[in-house]
C-alpha cells in the first residue's frame, strides 16, 4: 500500500469570474522510503501540491490518502493532529522562533503531544546530534549560519518521527556549498528509511532525488526514476 495516494486530485480557485485550475486531475502514489522531487516553474502547481500533501488545504475533487487516512473526511482538529503525527515540515525560510535556542525550537512540536519536558529534551538533543548540531543546542538562530539554521529546522521536523518529511524549497536561501551539505543530509535520511518529498524549482536539487515528478499547468508532465 502507498504511504501517499492522490487519485484524480484537482484544486480550483475562483479569481474574479474565472476558475483557475491549480491542479488538474493529478494521480500520483508515493511509497514508503521514496525520495521524490516535485519540480516545475512558477504557476505549475507546486505550491498547491505542497499544501495538499501537507494537509494545509483540501482538494476540490479527487481522493487523498495519507498513511491509510482519508484526508478529505477529516475535520480541522483531526487535520492538525495528522500534521503533527505524520508530517515533518522543512521550509525555505527555516521558520524558527528567533528568541528560542536550537534545543527549544526542536522541542516545540512535542509540546502538542503532551510529552514530558525530560522526554522532549532527550528527543530534541538526539535529533540535533543526528544533524550534526550537538554542540550548538544553546545557540539562538541569529548565532547560527544559514546551513545550521536549516539543520535545526530538519531536526525539528525529525523529532516527531513523522511518516513523511515535506521540504519546501529547502535550499533556496543557502549558498552552493551549504546546499550540498543539506542535500547530503537528505541523502543520509533517505538511506536511513525516511520518506522525503522535496518541492523545488531547481533542476540540480531535483537531480539529487531518486524520483522526479514535473508539473506543468497543474498536471503531471513527467514522472521518472533515477
């Protein structure tokens, strides 16, 4: 069974008197431990795909199942729970709390699980060590480089042990050397069994993934494996 299954998914928006098809009858299945990039130019449907995969938005039509859950049937509070349990988000802008240490940032998602402070701290320390930041746990975001901040964001995504890691342009704010370091980390996470979905407009980033799905005008233009 697929970890993620989108069948004939469309997303329509009303803009004035016009209906815009951001996604148009998309069918795609993502297996556990897949390492997949969704690529396309601006307006191709990448952002809409990200929002639907991340349970931030629902399809206008079609079916979306995530790890056995029929997403369309879930209420808002159930969607929040699914996001917390199943999805680790990694953003281009890092989205770290500026006045909190790296450790506190990584502990944050566990608060919503009613995990004890002692357990939260241990899990966060383990996650930061895993991404190579075991010696930076007390640093604030402005005391870290861009690459280190992205590593904190990755540790925060990992700490809940989600079914899927969803990365939105994760190297967009990084230089080429740091980009390569982050992609090596993604390679290691895939090797360890994680399922990674990367949304990007950069062919070089997509080329590091094992599978590339190109979107054009809201439809799947190609789906290839490396």
